[in-house]
C-alpha cells in the first residue's frame, strides 16, 4: 500500500552549447506541471559550478499523479525534442522516510 507523497528528482546535462536552451525548455514545463492534479511542488535549479547541469525536484501526492504527469501532453512534447538539448539525465523516485524538522521556506 502506498504511504505518503512521492518525490521525483534528477540531474540533466545539456548538450554542449545548449545549456541555456535546455534550461528554457525545462522552465517552460513549470507552470503546466504545477497546475496538474497532485503536483505539490516543482522546482528547477541550475548548478552553480557547472552551468550545463540542471536539477529538478518534484513532489507528488501519489505515484499515480507522477505517472499521469509523465504521460501528459506537455511533458511528452518536451521529450520529443529533448535529444536536441539533453545529453544525459539521471532521475529517481523516492518516498520520504523521515524528516529532520518541519519544512521551512528559505528566503533568497
């Protein structure tokens, strides 16, 4: 039986010369993804030390919601042309075992 939210996170390496374009395309997914049923959080980060690396962090209510996102039209559209800008991706799906403290928003 499923317990708790599911987190999806990963690291994407851009094709050389396509670093900014990969980021633009990934950023374009945020609003559509965040409005999907079951999406609790969708964050995009860029590595400070390696500008070809983009990191995504998503939290979903359930595995079913995550898989619905993967099957969504906007994500499928991204995947159709991802080879133009995406050299390598590693992604993981996990469930929280224990949190060290209550979540806090960090001001930048």
